[in-house]
C-alpha cells in the first residue's frame, strides 16, 4: 500500500518534487554480508546495521580502538650508514644493489584498527516477515528497518549522536506489548561480560598489544595480547542500557531481556583508554569506565525525542550546506520502485540515473560527517567501519594516496571542519617524524613514509627488510600531507591557522626535503633513493628495478610543498632566509620530462614500466592534487599527462578510478571523467583483492577497492566537484569539466579557494545562467566561465587582466587569461557580501 501511494505521489508531482524527498539508500531485504550493511557514525562511534529480522546484527566500532602502543623510537640505528652506499649504487647505475641496500633502512609495521564488537538482538517470531524494508536516510543520518510478522509491524531506528556521544537504538511494535527480545554483546578481542543492575549490560576488554598487518604471514602469533610493560594494548568498555519502558527488562550474563514492551530505547556507550599517540594506553591511559558511564548517564537523562532532535539539528547544520541537482532529474531511469541495489544494477548495465549520481555525491558527504568529526580521529582506510581483527592493510592511514584522498572533498564540499582530524594526525606524525628524519637519515625537519596509525608511526615500514622499498621506503608522506594544511588556508584564508598550525608543520616537512635533496652532478637537485608508488621499472638488463633517483612524483610533491611554503612564509612575512633557500632549490629541481611515448616520464630516466596499466598514477601528482601541471599553464606537460592516462587505461581499483576522475576533470575532459564515474559506480560484490580489472561499488554504496576502502567514495565525489568547480590555479572556474550528461543543473553551497562560497550555481545547456557568490574574507574574485555574464546588482564586473591580486590565488601565470572557450571576469568583494551574476 505504502509503495502504491508513493507511486501515485511520484506520478502526480513529478521528478522535481522528488528532489525535496529525503535522500535515502533503501533495500527490500536484510544485508547478506557486511558490504550490504548500512553505516552510521559520529566520528568516534560507528555501527554497521544489517537489518536482519529475528537476529539483528549491529557491528560496532570505536575510532580510537587500535592495537599496540606509542611508537618505539629509533628502531633501526644502523639505517643512516646505508644512505651513502645506496646513493653511490644509484649514481653508478646499480639499481639492484640500491634496492637491496634500501631494505636495510626499514623499521616496524604500523598497528591495526580494531573492531569493538557486535550487538545481536534476537526476537522470537513464529511466522515469516513480510513488508520488509530498510533504509539509511542520509538527509537525517538515521537508519530504519521495518517489517511485519505475526500480525505486528516492528520498527527499529538507529542513529549515532555526536552531541550526546551515544548510539541510540529504538525498537517498537505497532501493537501494545508485542515487543520481546534478547540483546547480547560480544567482541572479537579479549573481553569479559557484565550485567549492571536490571537494565544494563556491557563488557570490559583489552586490545592486542600488537597485531601484524594482514599481509604478513610469517609470524606464528600474528595477534599478541601479552604485554608486561603495560604500554601496549588499550582497555575498552561497552555499555548497553535499556531506558524505562512499558515491558519488563531483566539482565544476566547472557544479556538483556525485554518482554512484552511496546517501545524500547537502547543506549550504547563505548570508550577506550587511549590517551594520545605518545601515552602508554594502559598505565597512562584514560579511565575508560568513567568515560563510558559519563556519556551514558548524561544521555539517559534525555528522552528519545530530545536525543533525536539534538542529533538531527547538529547533523543538518553540516549536511544541509550543499545541495545538488543534475539534469533536473530529467533523465533518471530512477524508477522509484527500485531499491538502491537494483538502481545500481540498472545503472551498471547502462541506465541513466543522474539522481543516483546525486545520491552518491551526498552519500560521500554523509560519510565524511559520520567518520571524521572535528574532535575525533581522522578517517582511516575504512573510515571508522571495520569488523576484522586483522583488517586489510591494517585499516590504517596509508599516506601514499589513500588518506589524502579521504580529505579531497572536505573543503570544496563545505565540510571544512571535518578536515581538522587530519591536521591533528599530521601534528602527531610530525612529532614522531622528527625522530625518523634524524634517526634514519641524519636530517632535520620531519618525514613520514608509506603509512601511519593512531600512534603516528612514521618510520619506513617493511619489518626490517621484508617489505618492498617501492612502498615502504617512500619518504614523501609528510610532504604530501602538508599540502592539506595549506589547502585549508587557501580555502578559508584563515591566517591564524596558517601561522599557528599549518606553517610550522609545512616548514618542518620542507626542511626535511631541503636537506634530502642532493645535486645530481648535472646542475639539478634530486632525491635518492627515490620510488614512485607503486610501480617497478624495467632495467636495461631486463631485470626489475624498484629504487632509483628523482621520480616524477618526488619532484612534483617537493615542488608543490616548496611553492606552498614560499607563499605561506611571504604571507606571514617570516623566514626570509629559508624562503630564499627553497626558492633557489625549487629552480634547480630535476624538471618534468616528456617520455618517448609522449607521456609524462615516471622516472629519472625514460624506463619502461613493468606494469603499464598499474593502478597508481603517482607521476601525475603535479596535475592533481598538485597544481604544477595544467592545460592553461603548461599545455605541453598537460598533453603528456593526458597521454600517460591513455596509456595507463581506465582500469584499476576503486580509488584508482576515483583519482582518474580527478585527473580527467583537471584536463577539462568532462566526458572522460564521467565515463570513469560510471565505472566507479558499477555494482560489484567482489571480495578479495583484484588490482587491475576491479573497483566499483558495493550494494551499500561503499567503494570496492576491492575489498572495501572508503578512499574511493571520497575521491569519487571530489572528482564530481572538480567537474563542476575548480579553483586550484589563479581563478575560480565554473563548469570546468562538464559532461554531456550534466548539461543542466544546480548546485548550492560548494566552496572555492579564496574563502568564496558558491551560494548558488545554475546552468543550462552547459552555460552558466546564474551564479551567486558569497565572499567570507573579501578580495578580488576572478571567475572563469563558459559564457558571457553580467552583474546583477550594484558592483563593477570587468574583464580580467594581468595577475590576480588576490593573495590566495597565486600560481603560475595562465598563458591566456581569455581562452577561446571561456570568459574571465574580475570583481572586488567584501567579506560577508554576496554577488550575483547572470547570463548576458
Ligand atoms: C596502497 C595501495 C593499495 C591499497 C593500500 C591500502 O599501498 O597500493 O592498492 O590501497 O595502499
């Protein structure tokens, strides 16, 4: 009945009114596996909801729950002695020796992100459930499961409150006294169960002192709990309390038993003893029992309605900042009777559904709000959702692409606050990274390598020679992460942040790079050893080489960092000497080269790659997320970057496709970006790891690496933003890579660099019909658009000429300010004022 009234409503009111409907992922059956379960979270607490009927499963996470303890300093004191030997081997052309020596400069692997446990709710039914539906309403951040059985309709609502720091589960029956269930909680870690009075249960536990990455298979005991030092393995606690209801509630060690109720609200609270990256989580740990009870007691004083109201008004503050309409919903095959998995399936087999693309975009924003709250930890490889004790790649922070990708949509997607946890992580990594720079290389500043964890590990991983230098010994992690600090400044113009937080960290990363560079004897500065994650080259003798000199990625990242530090130190009027030094060094960096195939060369020499279709495209860093290569500023290098992408092909894992969307958008090829977006959204159920012909989207809209990795969700929507709006060069370019399928649309609330907010952008037939821009910090607004515009209102709009005077838009000069396909305008803005431009 509900379904038919929805159909009637839809046909009466048409697709436009569909826009006003809440955005939902919904399904006609319970989740059959984790990749069909639905994620909710508040940055610290995460839940995967399976929506099963008589045995519901809520898989639980707490974002600070990791194995291990603080980083052990100086794990490989001999490391620096190998550096001169490696460099000699490299300049002698002995790449094999260089590779084997580089292995001697490795340290420990990181620790793993651990699951908290499972809540199982058993309801005894006689009949078969009917009228089943479950959904995740991303407009309200609430999940609902509903079904009818034995003549009763049961509803379960779940949300995770950020203001109240609890998971709220409300179970109800539409007939009085028909709600009877048992709830029990288990953990895959070491734990003991408890019952507290008649309405509360829970467990206390201890995380492993160490967990090996899932790809390490040579240790007899990959998960270790024993730790006499009391410095490894944090404590954790979970509490589940039933609020007073009309039924009876009892507890015992088996769980919590509710009988003959009508509505019951369960509050779940969790905490760990994690007390910062440099504190022993056990003997110096926080009092997790006090924390868990504190959250629970405070929340229990509120009604369900009050908890829900506080949760939703908090969530709406962020989520509602952006809205999107693509093609006015004119081409959706979006048959409203199709569930999300069916819609993905229809889309994967060629159906058009711009509304599904919109849902995907907003789902990505939903995920960032749910897994990267300003006061919580940064989003890891799986955000905060993981059910494995030894998760894929430790579910850690892989910083040779993945962690950075998580944060690409933050600023443009108007979720700037949600970028902050990354800055906190960078601070911690810079702290251990200072020791790593000194102990591994004898250098100043700070550095980090392939991946890090909650303890801010920064050493080259690989377990003392067992890992491939290709990824383990890549020393550019700190330099790449630092880009995020400066980008936050470019978007917000927040000088206090630049002075107090960003600049000291950026400068430390630049100091390391400045000392890491060496002359190549040919007038250039190079890095050595150097790798390009994660491809291997063919040596002249036909063998494989991993380590070489001055890879294009190294040069791109250092060029980017130096540019940012030069701009930042000038903006802050500080460190003139250091600025002079790195300005001179930047001019001598080994330049980008165009290879024999017309591509952007990946290595110092024009080697062939062992895997021509490799998923990483590290050498295009300067195209995206860097700003050194662009069609408008370096047309020849941009053409070479295009050739590289053509040669690499469109295959790859989830994040690889997502990165390629961004690359093609930066090359202003909206149709190619769109082709990749469609591939990213291809429905898959694939498990395991398939590095070449894989990627796609699981039924719950999580990105398949495979297996699940959240980076592809975030990279994908960052790419969609880049198709509509780019501001990395010296202007704000609207509709920079518009595909044919998005000829008409509207977006509200995206942010551009320079502190500008796109209050509203409307376009028709590929042309901007109206744009409303609000300035938050003032300054010149230089706008690049595909058609002529006029000012609506009393402000002077002029054709742009010369350098953009706005200090947040420095950069390489754009060859021709007015290109044949775009118009470029300047208008002066004042902070807090709004400016409207309309089609002429
Ligand atoms: C890098 C990638 C893998 C994976 C892992 C987490 O090492 O090469 O594809 O994304 O990180």
